[in-house]
């Protein structure tokens, strides 16, 4: 089947629009803890990167602006809180994309195999989403900022079209290189036996494949492969309000509904692009990058998880979908970084292991050393005092609480009844 991929309609509307940037960027921040920027100045217009383009279309313009404001994705996902538990240290994520410019400050020294050119800008953006480093005067930050990134060239650098055979080859290359998580940056609208075998082999080797659930084509969104493989984590995009970008179920060529495992940010997202500046990226590939970052954080914190367990864990700890885990639009729900990090593999809360504190014995001895006779005697004395106290109260009421005269008998029985009206006389 021959299809011509096209950029998403949301992305086209976003390009160069200041109004869109107000949504894409959060509140103004400064590089220090000094007073926040409260100016009403509009954010600069940012260029947009492409997931696909026509062969005759010019390359995506490089990022020329760097904004200090945090993008909406950073607070939406609770990234700063998650980084107090894990930053992805010790985990390698392979990024399968046509090109990747690793010369910018956010990716400098973080990518194995990166270059200095990226016509589409898509690969650079995905790498920044997964593991972009902290940069002064910049509000963007990767989901797993201490992860190791490996670039695996996959797809046409001029158009972004990625046949299933190239994806299969890229997955095999990443597995042989020792990657822990594989991000398929661009899905194919066709499947193949070789692609299925590559995903199965990666899973067997303990490597999780994260892929877009859908792919944009001239006919509209279609099911994306290898995201439909049962062992792959299939991710769809949502907008800044958490609403799925593809709002209706899609049918696959075999008649089944397209499977969505998770939702992640994939519309009006901001990150590093070619040239080192900030750009706008959209699409299920971007959503898959956010999910791959979540997988890296979790794998670093709970390294004993297998690929199957890691996939199931991310789905189980997501913000639940209103339609249940099998929802063909929302999947299992929106990815939850903190939920994945603080919940154990079996669903219990993760706690920090430590030794139980037992104090040394008191020099005065323990309560168990008190003689039983003393305890019984104290209890008996308490009972006697209560009985005597009751007698005192009863006799006091009988005399109207006046002192007893010398020689006056003390009544033993209950006090005489009094006229209820006497208290008013």
C-alpha cells in the first residue's frame, strides 16, 4: 500500500502561532530562585519540526529561540518530583529516527552516534524529550535527563518515511548494542514478519520496544507498526488538556481495532531542535518519546523488571482510562511518572529498606519486672478509694453539703427524696 505521510493538522496550525505558544509554555521561570518573571511579554515564535514532509519541501528551520519558561509537559507530568526518585542513570535508550543533531547544548555528550544535521528535526526533538540535559536559561528538560542515548539511523532523512524492514533492522541493531529501551520514532503503516520477529527477539532479550500507536498519512491517521505487536508499548498522543489527539477508534487492516496502551503528551510540545534552540513537535512519535523516558526512569529505579513486566507496570500505574484498560482511544490511561516510580511490581507501595530500631534496655528495668503483688495492691487501693468517695458524695448531698455537727449521725442509706421545686425557693 502506498501512502504519503503528511504533518498533523494540529501541528500545521501550531507553527509560528504565538497563541499556541501560550499553551505550549507554562509560567515564566528564571534560572535562579530569585523573583519570578511577571512580565506580560509574549513568548517568541518557535519553529516546528516535521515527522514527515514531501521530498520537495524544504528542511525544517532550526531552532533559533531559547525560552526560559517551562513547557506545559514538565508540570503536567510532575517531572521535577519524579527526578527526586530517578533520573534514568545507568539506562540506555536507543532512538530510531532518520537523523539526529546532537550538537546542541541539551544533547551535547549525551548521544552515541549522533551527528550535526537533521533535515526533519524529528529525531533531535525525540532525543531531547527522552534525555535532554538541563541547560542554563532554559525551561525544557528531558524526562530522564541522566539516561544514555544511542542514535540508530532509521528511515528516509528527506521525507521521514520508514519501511517496516528498516525498523526491524534498527531494532536488531539496538538490541545488539545493549540498549535497554528502544524508541521507534516513526511508525510504519504496514507490518511485516521481519518486524514482528525483531520485536519478539528484543522482548526475549529483555529490551522494551516503545512505538507510536498511530501514524499520520494522506488518508488520515492509521494504525502504526510495530506498536500493534503485543509485546510493544503502544503510545498515542494527548493535548495540553489530556484529550486524545486521535479522538475516535481506528480499524487495522485485519479488521481489529488499533491497540493503544498509553497516552502521553504529543501536541504543542516544546523541546530542543536542530541548531540547539527550542522548537515545537507533535504526533504519536513525540508521545512515544515521553513514554520511553518514563520507561527509562522506571528501569533505573526497578532494574529487575523484565521487558514484559516493565510494559505492564507502566500501563497498570497510569492514570486510569474512563473506558478501562482496553479503551481503543485512551488505552490504559495517561502515563504517570510518580505512579510508576512509587508503586512496586506487585502493586504495593515502594518503601526504603532499613533496619528496625530497638532501644537499649532502661537502667531502671522493664515494666515486666514490677512485682505482681504491687500491681494487684494498687488496683485494690483504687477500688477502696472509689467506694469511700461515693459515700462522701452521697452523705454530702444529704446534708446539703454543710459540715456535720458534733455528734450528728451519719446516714447510711440513700439520701431522702427532695422536692424538685425546692431549688427555686
